[in-house]
C-alpha cells in the first residue's frame, strides 16, 4: 500500500481524478479525518471537505505503483 496527500479543490479536479483512478484495477481509499471514502466514488468524494489536503491510500503492489503515481501526479501535493 502506498499513501500520498492529494488536493481535489475543484469540481473539475474531482472529475479528472475519478476518471484517472477508474482506469486501474486496484482500490483507492480517501481518508479525511475519521472518514474513509472509495476513491472511485464521485458522490463519496463530494461528501468530504475538499478545501484541505486528503490522504490517498493506494492498495497496489510495487510493480504498478510507479504507473499509478505518474498518472495521479497532477493531484499529488509535493512534500
């Protein structure tokens, strides 16, 4: 599992994010406080506070992680 912080602070970014993660056959969990939401659920994402960074848990193996991280790089916050 890989965890990164992402920013989804607009409707267009949420739609683009969901389009990207649905291409992969792996699970994505968005964690905001005590809430855990399926990263492929656009309605679930809109239930979160999108003004703050969100933790994204990617349930993948080491071979697919680089490809996923590259695809999601526009959303990942630089640390």
